[in-house]
């Protein structure tokens, strides 16, 4: 079987294989945060902090709620403000909250408050952590605040020294986009895996807006980073591109931004309020219910908040009907669209950027398939196989799609 046929068969298999459904429950112990990032859109100073009694109410609510694998993510604000005793009680309770399938755990934190005691607890429960660094110290601290880099990297060392898996989120802003090469090289040289974020406007005020990336800048940044990444697939991992390439071939979104997550992701605020996603946390009009009332999925789906998101879904079906990428983009993130216009009848304002990267991936994939279907040229040199031995390998988007 030639190379192209084998790859096509793999694509067909992936497209038709069944995946275990994952119900994603995001727990936001607080929206407060000790850092003061210039472009932050999600934290809120002096907000309340979750008590462990709310965890017990979450467990009661989940009993019989859904028969799916459950993944819990602690988010914020800064979730470590809840403290060691909170997690010491919460983790075993949540682990046993769904008797049919074992729960998984992750946590998003700047790691300033982690210590060896907390790290050992997270390692015991296999809690994977994502933390945020926006590149080298001087670039990072310009937009995240002086001292941020050193505090986070100190916490990173404590976590990894105690067996906790840590990956990075790198946010590109209207400022840091001009330092793309330096930022990429920082992660490459240190062997850090990362996930990309574009700075966003906010529902909570306009402080984040000047840092937001334009659509064209975002799209050009993604294409440039993809080109760099294809030289280094064996050295680092940029999760966004892995998902974007898979989505293009599978014809369905595999990354949060491009997936229909309504009903499969719910967020719980410090007081037990239920939201469609952590991004809406703390905004009263987006409350769907409260865990203490043990609402059913049917009751949550009938909430005004979900009705608004259904409006977004319907709008995408109509407005994006002729778009080549609708099946695996789905109009982007509802939150982004709603922030842009204060209306559910709006697609993600980064639409142009998404089209740019999906087109780039599609064009490269078509070229890869064409090349792999061509017979190799016969060389006149007996040493031809060794001539390019020292040339740096350039991977293809097909390699990305097949990457585990």
C-alpha cells in the first residue's frame, strides 16, 4: 500500500471511530487573583471564595446526572487561593463523585501560591496544571506585571520537582505579536509545550481591549507559528495546531474554540451557581441554576442563558451556511462573539483569523497528498540518500494530523 493510500485510510478510520464522551465540569473557587495582568478579562478583585460545602453539593448534584466520563478543571481567577485544606477535601470527594467512570483533574494557575505540600497532593491525584507565561521575562512582565515571570517559574519548579505535569499557555497581544520569533524560541529552547491564546476584549470592562489582537494580525501570527512548528514537531508541542489539523481532516472541531460545547461543559462559581462556561462566571445574566437545587440537564437547557447560546448556534447555522469551514469551526467561541456585539447573533470576531489558518492547513494538506502520490525521482548519484542527511527535517501538516 502506498503512502497516500495508507494515510487516507487512517483519516477515514479516525473520522468514523467512536470517542468516549467527556462531560467537562469547571470549578471556579474564586475570581480573585494576586496578579494584575494588563490584558486580563476574567478576574475580579475581592470576589468570594468557595467553601468545601459547595463541593459536597456538586457531588450530590452529579450523582446520576450523566453517564459519561467526567473531567474537572479548577479555574479562576486564581484557584490556589482556596488553599490546601480545600483541595485536600475536594479531590477525593470529586474523584468518587461519579461511580460509573473515574474523574480526571486539571488546574489553571499562575503557581505563585503552590508549595511542596500542595504539589504532592496534586501529584497524588494526577492533577495536570496549565500555567501562563508569555515568553522571556522582559516580554512577559511587560504585559503581566513586574515579577510575574520569576514567581511563576519558581512555582513551576516546585510543581515539577514533585511529579506534577505542567504545560504552558502563551497569550499573544497587540504588543507581544511583534516578538513572535523570540517567544517561539524561548519555548523551543526550553522544551516547553504550550497552548496559544489571543488576547481578548472583556465583558467586565475595557481594560483588556487595547491588548486584543486584530483578526489579520492573529491569522498571520498563526500561519507564521505553524511554519516554525513544522520544523520542530519532534521537539515541542503546540496543542492548537495539533487540534486544528485534526479538525480539518475529521470535519469536526476538537478544540474548545471550534466545538459545540453547549451542555458538555458547565462551570460552577464559588457560590454553586452554574454557568455555560468559565468565561461567563460571575455574570448574573448567565446563571443557569445552582448545584444546591440539584437541577437536571433538561432544566439547565431551558434556562435563559442556554437559550441565548442556542440563538448563537442558530445564527451560525444560517450566517455561516456557505462557509467551507463551518463543520469544524462552528462560528468560533460564543463568548467572543457576544463580547464583540453584546448580542448572541454574532460570530466570533476572529473569524478572519480562523479562515486564514484553516485555509493554510487545507492548502498544505492538499500539496502533501499530491507529493506523496508522485513516484520518487531516480537519482544519478549512489550517495543521494545521504546527501541531505544533515538538512533539518520539514514536517507536513499530515504528520501533524497523525501525531498522537
